[in-house]
């Protein structure tokens, strides 16, 4: 499977996101960089982290490599595009 990496403005929260070719949430092709062909998402993630540093897998196409989103309520800002969480009671 072919994998791609989308990097935003290299913020500290979630700078990059890895997608598989054909993902329904695949971003604008101008915003991604080809990572390469790998047998599984874990191999791709390992290679991507060596190349890009901190990186997460897409929750849709790479769920085995996706990292749970920490919200503002947990003391950390959520990454761009993350769903909003209600503050704890």
C-alpha cells in the first residue's frame, strides 16, 4: 500500500498526519508528500517518524496507528480538525 504524509505548519501539537492511498479523508494532493510503499501501516509509520518526527496515523485509513486526541479539557490543545470535546463536569 502507498502512504502519504500531510504536514501542517509544524506546530507542537500534531505536526503531521499519515494517510493511505485511497483514503476518503485524503487531503488536497498539494499538501501531501509521498512516503512510499509499505506492507503495513506500522512499517510506514516507523519510516515516517524517522523522516518527519512526531506523526500520527489517520483515524479512518490507519486506525492501528492513530493516536487518541487529547483535548483542551485534558490540558492540551487539540490538533487542527479534531472534534470539540465538552469540558468535564
